[in-house]
């Protein structure tokens, strides 16, 4: 059986796993282990040649494997009217690639996600894309993407942006938040692009850098903390800009500056950027200026602020205000709404901004089967090997806490004949892109990753996430755990998360139990004592409680500015009982009796 990880559904092992530390049998060695792995259906590992690219000249490297930033986009021609003609080849590449994530059948659970709009400005949620007043090309692109109904975050964000509000959405990757901001922003710009956009070269006869170059003057700026997230958003923007004049570009650290600069010089309307590379380009105003920016979107804002980007952040946000146009909208997306985010919100967002909260962190993972197994540190390698061999082969991400551990484990699995690859922040960008590509295409369906590098990864059919090392309370804690397991079971699909636990993880015990209880998962014996004594689940909610703000003397009202008065919470829960808005929810997520759309 040659399994690519695309077709296989993961089932938990027949016996409930609880303790893997008493596995006495030794690991098989050399050829025997390779033969066993093939027998189980795992494809053969391929050695990554870290030196190969040093021996190729630059053009060969680019031709061998294109950089994510060079991916094809719809190129506008002067003679087009308002909408460009279809481009069959590109359409296939953008919308029909077999590796694009697709909606799964378990959307019923996603309906349970609670949505609250917490400001006085509360747009009516849309129930369908058709009623949102979107540009016909946007609607067409949404159809091509295969999005049938808006997700909860989209149901709220789209009308908020369409009615010209600033926005804060507390939402995780996986909730459909990228499209939640791209759809309304692009739609609003489409009709006006000819008037608003900077001049651009006609690329029909190729691009001569010295004759055709223009300065990049984007209308939309999207800032994100990681390179992988940047390229994912770029991919979604390439899809949603199809047949329009709007030209997306992505710039990120580690990628070739020269190539990224060339792309900018061809014209850029939508710029997706990681902060360091963005600042580099902002320092070269002949190449990039933010003077035309109409929409600034900060994704994973809490991550950016946590990672000491605060000074750069202010420069970037202020950079857009060279354009002293009142018509500049700001949007922030964040997993938590912590103090740093609140300060940015206070400074940049209009008073009537809309704040939307999508569920509680973690409550969106009902489609993940979670198992926690006891594994002493000395036995973890063996446990991992046994676990992988016990499962039908499928795409698996193994999280570790350190870079050396990622290297070691990758070597170990490789030597055991298992098809692994790895990613962490000491790898070059070329290596990182190659690892993701190998994982996506299931050439190497096992990815060993440190948390930072795998943050926000949206890869089709990740069936299993293994927390080889659980995060510690001081490094991300339960939020990190939730982010990690969210790499599987995306958008109504199913998945499994296995976490190795021993006494070194006891700081995580209580939070872990609460999540297991919330998601109706089995609690292993060794964690029973961590369950809340009264059986009542209480969560420390996100940190938007103003009490912690040292500089804030005015309480909630102050922090939220004029829009502070709480509005009615809108509940998407199917069993919201007599809540008047429950019908909105059902309408927005029409699921038939089988859980199918
Ligand atoms: P995000 O939260 O932006 O990372 O999106 C998660 C995944 O959901 C991506 O693969 C999107 O392509 C997909 N997605 C976004 N919106 C929808 C929708 N309305 N219906 C189905 N899939 C969607």
C-alpha cells in the first residue's frame, strides 16, 4: 500500500493508550526497521541534501523550486475593462490544486463556536456570501475557492468591514479569519482599483527592470509574525484577487530580497509582510511607500507584540499615516486581546470600531480526538516510533520544544526508515520552504517542528499531531497546546492529537484536564486528580480584563473608548434555547442531518 497521507483517516489505537513507558521490546535496527516501515505503508524517507543549493547557480535554484514569493498571480493588462478574462491554467493552479485544504464533514461541531460582538457597533451577521453586497468577481472567486457559507468570524467581519468600520477580532487561525478580512477589503477595492491604485507596467510583453519598474504603493498592508503565515495569506490573496486588477505581493525574511524587490517593482496593491523585511523595504522609499495604504491589517497581533516588535509595529502603523486620509481602516486579529493589543487599539482604531470574539480559545477543537499518554523522557523516542507504527500512515506533525531536539528526532526517525522532515528557526528559508513542500505533498509525511516555525500552518489532511514535548506554562502553556492541536481537524475535518506526559509536565496538568473535559475527551488516570473538585469548568478568560493595565485608570470604559458599552452577546450555539439570535446561527451554518453542507 503506497499511502500519501491524503486518503487515510486516523483512528485512535484499538486499546486506549495511557502509559507507553513499559514498552520493553527493543527498537528494530537498520534494514529491518526500514522493511517494517514499508510494510506498514510508510513511504521511504528521502534524504535532504542541505548542500545541494550551494552548488547550483541562482537561476537553477529558482527553476528547481520556486520561492513562495514568486508564485504566479493574475497579471492585469491595460486593455482589460473592469474584470479580466479567465486564465484557465492559472485558475487550475490557484483553485484546483490537490493540496488546497477542503472543508470536512464535521461542521456541526464548528456551529458550537460562540461569537460575541462586544461593542455598541454590532453589524448584523450575514447568513450567506450572496447577501453581503460583494463585488461579482469576489463572489465568483469565493465560489472557486469552494466556500459555500461564511464561517462565524466571516459572518461578522464581512459586514463590519463592508460598512467601513475598524475591527478587532479575537479569533484563531483555522476559523477562516484570513478570508474574513480579505473578502470585504478586496471587494471594496475592486470597483475603485483603477482610480486608487498606483500606475503599473503592462507585463504582457515581459518585464524590463530598468524600463518598466514602478514604486510599490500598496492599498492594503497585512503584517504577520511568521513567514509561513505570510505565504499562506499570500496564497489566499492570489485566489481572491483572481481576474482583478489588484496585484498581491509577499515579502518575508530569509527569502531572496532581489526577487521580492523585483515583484514589488512590477506593482503591488496588496502587500503581505513580516515586520523585519517590511521595515527594510520601508527604509527604501524609492521601492516601497505606504502613502496609499487604505487598509492596515495586523494578523496575530498578540504574537507580534510579544515578540518585541513593539517599536517596529508603531513605525509600520504610523508609516501608513503618511496618507493623512481619514479613510484609513485598521483591523487587528489576535488570539487574545492582551494589554499590548489594547494599547495599539486605543491609539490607532476609530472609536466606533467593532470588536468580535470568536469562541473561547480551545472550544473550537471539538473535532480533535485528544489523548494524553504517560511517557518517561527516556522512553519517548521509542513511544513515538511505536505510535507511528501503530497508526495508518498519515500526515503527522511532531512538536518538540528545542531546535536540537527537532534535529535529533528527525535523524532518529530517518534511521528507523520513516519519512520525516523537520523545520525550525535555525534553518534557512530555502530549507523551511522545502520542508513544508515535502510535507504538503506527502513526500515526507512526518514533520518534526518547533512551535514557532509551525505556528499557523494550514496544511491539508494533517491527521495527527504529536506533542512529543508538551509546552510548559512559561512557554505558551495551554494556549500553545491549543494552537498546536489546531494543525489537525481544520474546517470541519477530523484529527487526532497525542501528547506525551510525565512528571516534568505537571505544571500543565490542571489546564490540560480542563481542555479535555471541555472537549468531552477521556481523562487518563494519572490526570484524574487534576480535575476541578466540584466538576465545574472555569477558564481564565483572555486577558482583556482592564484591571491589569497599569496605565489605565479609567476601567473598561476608558480602554474601550467611546464604544465601550457592552452590546448583547450573539450566540451561535445551536442549542442557544430562547436566545433570539440562535436562528441567525442556524441560518449561518446550515448543516443537514448528516452534518453535511
Ligand atoms: P484561516 O483561519 O484563515 O487560517 O483559514 C482556515 C482554512 O479555512 C483555510 O484553508 C481556508 O481556505 C478555509 N476557509 C476559509 N473560509 C472558508 C469558508 N467560508 N468555507 C470553507 N473553508 C473556508
